C-alpha cells in the first residue's frame, strides 16, 4: 500500500513538474512521517523514499535511532531553542526557523560541532493562517540579521498554506511566497540564497509545484489510505 501510494505521489510530482517546466527529479519529496511507525518508514524507504520530515525533535530522535542516516531527516515543525542541540545532530535541514533567537542558537550549536548548516525561513502566509512563521513584512529585516551569523546559511523559504476546500485556493499564497523569495534574492544578503521553496502538502502539492515549489512535504497521501 505505502509503495503504491509512494509511486503515485512521485507520478503526480512528475506531472506537476512538467507543467512547471521542470523535471520530477528537480523536486525533493519529503515524506512526512509524524504519524508513521518505523515499519512504515522502512516500507517507504524500500519504495525509494530518501528524505523524511518530522514535526518534533523527540519523535524524530527515536526514529533516527532505529533508522539512522540511510535517509535524510528534515525538521518541518516548530523548534524550541532548548531542543536545538539535539536537532542539529539529527536534521540535515530545518525548515521552520522564524526568529533571530532561534537562528542564533542553531548557529551556536553548529559552531560547537564545527559544521555549517543550511536552514529555511518559515513565512506565515496570513495573520490567521497558523501560529508559527514570520510575517512577510518582517522577513527582510530578519534575514538581514541572520546573514551575519557564522554557522548557518539560509537556503530558502518554507510555508504552509491555510487549509482550504479546494487546492486551487492555495495558489495565491504560494505565488506570494515565490515573489517574496525573489525580493529577498535581489537583496544579495551574505549567507542567504533562495534555492529552495518548501511548500505544498498532501492536499495541495501539485499546485505548489506549479507555483515554484521544489520541496514538497507529503504525509497522508503516502502513509494513509
Ligand atoms: C503534517 C505536515 C505536513 C504533511 O501534511 P499531510 O497533509 O499529511 O501531507 C507538511 N508540512 C507540515 C509543516 C506538517 O506539519
């Protein structure tokens, strides 16, 4: 079942990518494993999954212990500063940085490990949409501050569109994030590149790809049903 679901998601990614003038392999599929068991994750890996996305450091730590670094691990949920030490050990990419304080702590913990890590900045698409993320009007000043930190590099933006009854209604939110990424890119801040746009989930990943996403985060379409 998981292998069929996984193949079906890959096919839909391929088709959406070609509508966007890209190839399927230009898009990174993050398999969101927050509700999945280790056995289910193993099944996804056997089907070809290469990147896992977890919401909580604690849950990820247990799964990382069982599965290890055969796959890459991305943190897609909110990160508290007191969990950063474990997070930088487990995750290859943190999608959810939304404050200077958090970025500073990630840089500090990376310095202790003598590594530099890429992060994404989470943008809130609307005041009501969700609790976390920074509002677009505050993004530029945050990025300017973060660009001075020694051990992190900003590699792009992440967003969650509001839950809407029809995925087409999420399109303007994705288009807006793409536009913000272009504005940020034009600023040429040190240590800031807009290579990745992480947007789109089970309900709307095809629309997100059409609007420029090159990382999609898909859980239910792979692990449920
Ligand atoms: C759960 C989650 C997803 C995946 O959602 P599905 O509807 O299961 O595809 C993607 N991104 C974030 C931030 C999530 O918390």
